[in-house]
């Protein structure tokens, strides 16, 4: 985080791209050295794509998205079964049944869930049956035990079935409609039907469905492995004493949690001091387990920033300035051998880092997941207070959105260090690059950050 100079209170000279020879000399640089938010995002998303599909055991696939449609090979349920504890019977035997004139049926057997051999039910007969048990041949319906005397011989409604006895009879106290309380074979899922489509996120219900149709594995886009690290010699770990000029490191916690919220498997690396050899060693150690690397700090023009120095050795990281506030300095590219691992280098100020994550890193993670909903939802809302924004910058203000009223209000100021205000925000208020003032009551775009 050392040398981060992109907050609104920084002298303009500190953020002048002409002070950065690497930026000025970069091939394809914009005439003024500045990229728009949309250009930078498009550049990031063009360089990433869904991860190659793999086959995983069901619980290992939780949170992943299917890489292919899933078709059921068999029916679900696979056989007609009872939805109640009661008696399987023939419906004509219950016509006109009542408390005063019950239908008296002979019980010919018991059928538990998982039963293999089933007694046939003929005229004047019934079989005791448990919930989930297969319906026996000859039976056309199930009478819940509450509609019978439960085999007690009392003729009064029962709440449970009596113990089986030889020659047992059961009194049915009301008519039973054909197919009543029977779950028909294939009534939930028919063999050959598509039960889940490619791109579906596998949560508890979807994993349960796969198991129910007999699938032990799923072919999915794996969750990307994201390594998060913060840089800066001023950083100390939470819980450790904070000395003069030091701050408690928070970015790696914020960004790791945000990566997990986006669907990634995220690994947090503790703060790395401003030491080129140390940073280089950490990166080399982490490359083997990363599909994406996210760093914070060291992307501006500070004299002691070593991030650019180290990344320059890999030759694939481009540092640029964006037309946005906060979050003007950004870095993006690939490091490592072969095609390399995508890397996004974010500013060190906490709010800048978080907003940069939401705008650029989260869409990259969602793209790697194969998700359709890559971007946060955006709504229009009225802001009851006047807003000011620097010319030529797309400003992102923290806010609180009230859906019922269609209103949004800023939370805290525009400075990029206000983590207290950030924690109270549930959205970002967007002010376009070509707007410097908005009167109270203006309609604005609002990026919803979710729960």
C-alpha cells in the first residue's frame, strides 16, 4: 500500500501519467495515458474465460457450475409408492364408506420402505403400507391411517396402526379416490428428460437431485483458485501491536472474502513488505496453486513501490491509469511460465481496492466460473442530495439504497480510506465521467453490492 496516491486529496502531479515512463511508453497507450473503466474491464474479460471442465464427486462440486446438460437415465420416483402411512387398497371397496358404515377389509400383509416381495391386493383386501414403500399389485390407492381405525377393531379414527395380528381387519371410514396418496413412477422426473442445464450452479437442492437420479459425479467448471496478497512495509497483521507509521492490514481480508463471495476458492497471503526478493519469492510460491492472482498496493508512482519492479521481470503486466475515482491506478497482465496466470494489481487504499475488485476482479472470477450473471445488478434511483464529481472521472460513491422508495443516499465521503463508511454501504452510486455536478433529486445509476 506504500505510495498509493490516487485519493481525491492528492496533488494532481502525483497522478500525472507523464511522471511514469512505463505508462507513457506502453504500446497502445491512450493519447492522454488514461483508460476508461469500460476499456479496462473489456481488456480484463478478453483475457480470461471459463476454466476447463472437470469431473468431480458431488460434494466436491458444490458451488461449481455445470459444464453440460444433465439428462435423467431413469424415472423418479422409480416406482409407484405411498406418500402416507396407511393401507393400500382397491378403491371400489371403499364406495359409501363412513363412520357409521365402514368398509371392513382383510389385511393381507405389511409393506415397508425398501420391500421387495409384495402381497397382491384383491377384492375386500388391503395391505398395511409405510411412506415411501412400493404400491402392491392390485391396489389403486392408499387410505391414510387417519381415515381408518388402524386395525384396532374400534371403528374410530386412529393416529397410528396397531401391531400386526393374524387375520387382522381394518375399517375404512371414508371413500378413497383412485390414485389417492400414491406417488406415480416418473411423476417428478421422467426418464430421458433434461433435469439441469449447463451453467446451473450446484447448490444443495441441485446436488440432491443429481444423487436422486443416481449420479455420483458431475462435470463442472471448477471454482477458480484466487490468491490474494497485500504489499507494503507499513502493514502489520491484525492482533499485532501497531507501531509508529504502521497500520493493521485489512485489504487481504476484504478481498479474500469478496473472492469467496464471488464463488472462488480464495487463499489469503499475509502482507508482503516492500522488498523485491520477498515479493518475488511469494509469487513464485503461489503460482502453482493459482488460477488468478490479486494484489493490492504498489501500483502508483511511489518511490518505494517494488510491485512494478518485480512484475516488470515477468514482462506481461501493464500498469495503467483509469478515468475513475477512486481506483485510478491499476495493473493487469499475466505472470509465470507458459500462458501464465492472470494477475490484477489493485490500489492500496482500502476503498479503492474494494471498488476495483467489484468492478474488475469479480467479473473475471464470474467469467472463469462460467456464470451468466457476471456483473452486479444496476438500478436507477433518485439521490435526495446534490453530488459533485471531478471532471473526466467516473466516480463511485458508497451509498445506501432503499428499494421501496427508489432512493439512494451517499454514505461517508469520497475519500478512499473510509472503511467505516464502506462497511455501512450496500451499493455504489455512479456519476459519469462527463458530469461534475448533480442537483438534489437527480436520477443516478446504482450498483447493488448484495448481501
